[in-house]
C-alpha cells in the first residue's frame, strides 16, 4: 500500500501527488494563522490530529486529467479540507462525540460554543480562498454547503412516511458525505482545465466513492476488532447511531430478528450486550447484504471511469475503489 492509501499506484504519480500534498499541507496550516492564539489553537486542533486527507487527494488526482496542476488546484484542495474539518466540529457537537481522530473532540476539550464557532471560523477561511478562485468555485461551494446542511437536517429529522429506512439513510449519506467528495473531484477538474465531460465524470465518480467510504466505515465498525475506522468497534451501537447493517436488521421481516431489533432500537450501555451484539451482527445476513451494497456502489464508481483517458491517474482511481472494498473484508 502506498503512503497515499492507494494500492499499486504508479511510482511517478505517487511522487507527484506527495509533493503536491506537501504544498496543500503548507497552505492549510498557513491559512489558519491569525492574530488570536486561542483561535489558532482551536482551529488547528483537528488539522494536527491528521486524517486521511481523502478530499484534497481526490482534488489532486482529478487535476491529473487537466492541463496542469496550478496554484488554484492547491487552493481548492485546501478549501475542501477546511470545509470537511468545519463539518467535523459541528458534527461532534450534534453527536456529543467525546473523540475525533484519536484525540478529545473540540467540544469536550473546550465546550460546544467554542467548537461551533471554530467550525464557523474554518468555513470563513475556506470562503476567503474561494473568493480567489472565482464565481464558479463559489457557486459549487454554495451548492455543496446546501447539500451538507440538508443531509444533516434529514438525518436529524429521520425517515419520512413511505420511504424505507435504508433509502433515507443512503440519501443522507449522499448529501452529508458524497456531496463534498464529489465537489473535491469537480474542483480538481475545474481548476486544472479538464474538459467539461471529464469534469462531470469525475464529479459522478466522487459522489459514488463518497457513499462507498461511509458505508465501508459502517461495516468496519461492526466487522473490525482493531478499530480500523478510527473508532472503537461497536461505537455506533453504544451511541445508538443507525448504520447500514443495523438498518438492514431493523427492516428485516424475519421473526428471528425481533429480539435483535429491540436491542438495536436504542443505545446499548451494557458492554457485555455490545460484545454479544457485535458477534451476532458479524455473522448475520445483514452483513452480507451490506457488503453486497458497498460492492455495487464501488462497481458503479469504477464503471464511470471507463470513459476517462487511460493512464496512471485513471488506474489510481480504479484502485482506490478496490481499496475501499478491501477495507471491509
């Protein structure tokens, strides 16, 4: 596996991307410098904690299909990461999460008000960079931000009558996760001078792969015994957060699932029950159904790439799709 998390990536492309990611990291850190030390501390809290940097990496990968990677590509990559980080601060407040990326969440380390305001600050810093990229970039961010908010509202509201729990969940993920990853791919195409056809294809791919990543994390939270998702296995069960696997159980018509449905209908506070529930879910048909759905989305994402020019960048996107499936096995 490469340093970028993409298997069998072309060595020359990997070197190029690593150099470009270094520029992204420099701009990311320098852009949240300011006159107020406490604001710098709070805004750097999650930046320094690391993360996959999936969104900026996808910007850079998509830009390989354009004329050249320029300063605007790097700026748009930072915009995507700043936006993502801002949503994490807000999400942790709504979820009352104690941890994020292996460290105390901002709301736990300080309080909810500081976490919310820090998220707002990062949105503001992203907007400053967007103003340098022009109206098309600003419009894309506005549309993406609208979807991020709608996804959060839909998640908070819950499923509506006549819509299955799983379809509702997939809609939420598309807006909350898929939208920004789609925007990342689109920024890469736009700012590098890629054709409209290629940029549109990259955008569709980004949407699909964004959903795949979230669904894969759902599976890992149940299937893993080592915290591969950055969380302790069973975290979602303890918090009563619905995920793909638990929703398949809750929509099951099998009477044998009735007792399991009762357990999954609320947060599980007893650690013994958490462990027994994890063991049950790991061999439940809902696990097979979940893996099949993730495979379908990944296959659809890869199929979109058929129209792209052959080369190292296209192969990297294909291998990225495969890497997601490997994470869940």
